[in-house]
C-alpha cells in the first residue's frame, strides 16, 4: 500500500500515535509521534513493514487483536473500538482506538491511534473527523494561503490540476470564494487556530460543499471537502413536501403559517379568510373518503383558479381552507373577493360520471394589522368568526369581533353540559297550562325545558335547544323530557284521575327520525300512558313536507292516537301545504298575530281567517302568548276559545302546576288579572 504524501503529512501533524495497517496486518504507515514513542520504548518492531498483529499479540491485547482481524477479514466494516492501554513501562496511559480504514473499494485497512490521554493539545484535533474524510477532496495551504498539496479528488472536484495550483494563492485562484462563507471560516481557522466546519454553495462550480478546515502544525490549513448536491436536492424536496398538502397540492398548514408570517414581515395589510365547508362530514360519511377527497381537490382547484395569484390559498386540513387577500385591511375591500368565493360554490362539483355535490361554505375573516399582528392569533380569530358564521345559519361570512370568544366558550360549556347527566347539569321542565275560556277549564299544558346553569344561570331554551340539535344531543334531551314528564303523568292519571293532554315540542330532526318514534312508543308502553293524552308540537319547515320519513312517522302517530299540532302557526314556510298534506289535528296560532290585536287591522284579518280555516278543516285551534284582556276578548269574539299565555298563567314548575291544576282546582280557575 502506498500512503501518499498528503496523508503522511496529516498524520504527522498529530500528537497522538498513529499506525496504519494494511489488509495483511502489516504496518503501512506510522506518524512521527509513533516513531518517537517506539524509540523511547525500545520498540523497533513497530516500524513500517512490521507485522502489527504480532506487535499487538506481544501486548497481549487479545480483544483488540480479534477486532482487528474481524475488520481485516471484512467481517465487520464499521467497528470502532476503544481500549485503555499503557506503554510497556506502564508510565503512560492511552486510549487505543481501532477503526476501519477504506483504502480502496476492495481493501480494508485499519488505523490504530493511541490517543494520548495526558496531552492537552489532543482535544483540539478532531481526529476522527479527519480520518473519516480521507476519501474526501483535500488540499493543504501554507500560512500565506498558498497551495502546498491537493489530492486527486480535489483536482476532480475543483476542475484544476495540481500543477496549476501548487504555489499559487487560494484567493487569487478562487476569487468568488471571498464573498462566500469560505473566506470567513478559513480566516477563523488560520488566525484563531480552530477547526471550522460548514456548508456552502460555491457559485462558479454550481455546487454545495461540506467543508472541514483544520489548522495544521506548520501554521497553514488542511481542508477537506465533498459536494453535497444530492443531499441538498433531497433537502429541498423535503422542504417542498413539508409545506405542501398532498391531496390538493396547495400549501399545507405549515405553508400557510409561513406565508402569513412572511406577509406580516412585509408589513402591508391583508385579510385572512378562514373557509370551512358546510356538511362536508356528511358527504364523507355517506359517500366515502375517496369521494370526499375528490371533492376537496375540486374545491381547492376552483378556489385557486378564482382567487389565485397574487393572493394566496392553502389548506389547513380537513375541509378547512385559508385565503390571504393582499392589500385588504377592511370589510369593504374584501367584499368583491367574498362574492368571488361564493360564486365558486354556485355550481355543483362534479366528482365522477355519476356523482356531483353541491356544497356551501362558511367564512370567518380577520384583518392584519387591524385585529392582530400575530399569525396564530389572526388565524384563530378568523376561525372563531367562521364558527360564528357556521352557527348563524343566515350569514355566509362574518368578520371577527372580540365578543365572539365569550360566545364560543359559552357554547362549549353548554355542549359539555348536554354531554353529561342532564339532571345534574340543571335541566328541568315546566308546564304552561292551556285553557278553554268558554268552559273555563284546563284543556292541556305545554312542556317547556328550563336550564339553570351553574355558571351562566338561566339559559334560554331556544339557545340550548339549537345547540343540542347541532351537536346531536336532541334525542337524549327528548328522552329525558319524556321520562320526567311521563312519571308525573302516570301519577296524575292513576291517583288524581287527571285527564288532560300534555304537549311536547319536537324538533324537525326528530320528527324525521324513526328511532325517535321507536323510543317514544317504547316509553309510552313502559309508563302505560294513554296516547290520547300526548300531543306533539311540530314546526313548519320546507324540508318536512317533502320527506317521506316525516309523513310515515306522523301517520304512525295518528294511527296510535297521538295528537299532532302545528306550533307557531302562520310564521312558517307553507302553511296550507301543511294543513292539507299532513295529518294535523291542531294549530297553535303564533304570538306574533296575537300581539297585533288592536294594532294592525290587516293582521287581525289574517288572524280571523286563520281561525275560520281551522273550523273549516275541522282542526283544533289555540292562541299562543295571550297577555291581555283585549286580546282575549277579540279571540273569544272570533270563536277562538282555547288560549295559552301569561293571561292564564306563566309556565309553572311541576310541583306548582300539580298543586294548582292537578290536585286542587281541577275546574281550572283562571287568575283574575
Ligand atoms: P314555543 O314552543 O312557542 O313556546 C312558547 C314560548 O312562549 C315559551 O317560551 C313560553 O314561555 C312563552 N310564552 C308563553 N306565554 C307567553 C306570553 O303570554 N307572553 C310571552 N311573552 N311569552 C309567552 P320559552 O319557554 O322561552 O320557549 C321558547 C321556545 O323554545 C319554545 O317556543 C320552543 O320553540 C322552544 N322550546 C322550549 N322548550 C323546548 C323543548 O323542551 N323542546 C323543544 N324542542 N323546544 C323547546
Ligand atoms: Ca311550542
Ligand atoms: Ca309556539
């Protein structure tokens, strides 16, 4: 093996004792420190050409010997062993390091180092680094920056011949390097005598290098380097993927935040639009993830096409997209873009030959710098506003407002309450009597939910019912209501022979649900409640008339003798379709019309015809929200004798209702105000 001059000069520059052993176990090279050590210790055997294995054997270091044989026989190529050992006279201690050395493709050698534990200077030299890079490009410089030596690999990489460079100055040969990191790092190594390690792009060679520069013993530098273009390319690819969403090929969450931060650094105003698709989950659940994914792709592509450059669109995850509109710092400016986004959702999204989806979106907006100067805060504000838009049902987009946080927190608390034990949460029921004013008897009572929340106090039923509907707790709430009231009804019927109808409000979702009615009929049977004492109040909604499920469920009720009434009659969607198409027994005229009595003749006329209509259809009628004597007189005059409202009584706790209307005065005396 021929150890070339460069390597010899490198190993000579170390204080540690170094031996290089070839594949036959013969010493191929030693450094000056080793020679000196050998002389001092009278070990003439350990010179070039000697059998190092024999030397080791003499030292009786069998473990090291075994390791070395493993490496030389190529049974192990990455072994790195480190043993404490001492000089023959036991005066000095060393750490013996044995490492494989790839001398050529076929040849394995070994390098043995006695790291001198006592020499302080040793720490300065990162010996291992150096040895590892022996297949690297290498050159050495003298203290005047002149090339002393360059190896073949360096010739290849730098594209210059050894003869061209030797004796020439580094900075004159590579002037561009002065502008690059090479200059400051080499200067540091040269002047401060410290090792520097860095990565840099060298423009003339269009190449990235990893470089280690060591100060050499004689005052110059030893520089090792190799190109890392492949790694850099991979890194760049990784970077690209790290910031891109696989599905839509839009920037992902990380990419979005990076963009926002950059925009903030630039300092010019922008608006941040947080989009969330409405009902995406249902599509995903019903049609499968593949179709859901395809829909997301289509939505992303359409939005990008519509909004696109110079603005920005990314996908935060799930069905959430984020759009940045440059230069828009307030509501008026962003309006045209909202219109543009809305237009994207006007047409259905074609998924395949047989499938297309029509979907809408809710948008929350925050403005930089008006709302915040921080990326994550801006996003969370827009998110909050989006959430608000989603629940408003009417508004497609909403601009962030600080009050929203409180609202959302409240909503979350309410949802948590609904998720737990409803009684413990403070939910109970009240009953409001319904009276026949002609006969002066109680004819029924409506059950209304009440919630005395430990934190928020009284929560209006409209609020928590809407939340229960949206978060899927309506069935639970309804079962709780039926159980609670059926217990009382059973008691009243058996004990008090109390026989009036109790009416329950049922949301349209439940009316369409077969399992709700299965549960209800189960309970009716379990508690043994005659169905004629049960009334269900439903509201008018467009979807309901079209639904076969609703019709079937209502017919099932009629067959079983349950009374169906239309709540808030006159305010809903298509009053007459309801009356003619549906099996309806009773209409509850909304408080709106009652309030107009004595104030608006036109409304009075409508009210009169509604009462007339009920008579013609042989349908019961009751007026809701009656508060005054005047209202009462008008209603009686026009033959509506059934009334519900504060004029008769407020909604009462079960206990009070029982005392007042069940046990005591069953003839139902009306209070005198
Ligand atoms: P609703 O079904 O129209 O119930 C009548 C509402 O009017 C009740 O309000 C009642 O307290 C109120 N009210 C009765 N008489 C008068 C009056 O003379 N003057 C005035 N100003 N108001 C009167 P409440 O209890 O706040 O309920 C509001 C709505 O919440 C109900 O309207 C109903 O839609 C819903 N709701 C309440 N409890 C339940 C429930 O258990 N289930 C369902 N699905 N909805 C419920
Ligand atoms: Ca009602
Ligand atoms: Ca009502």
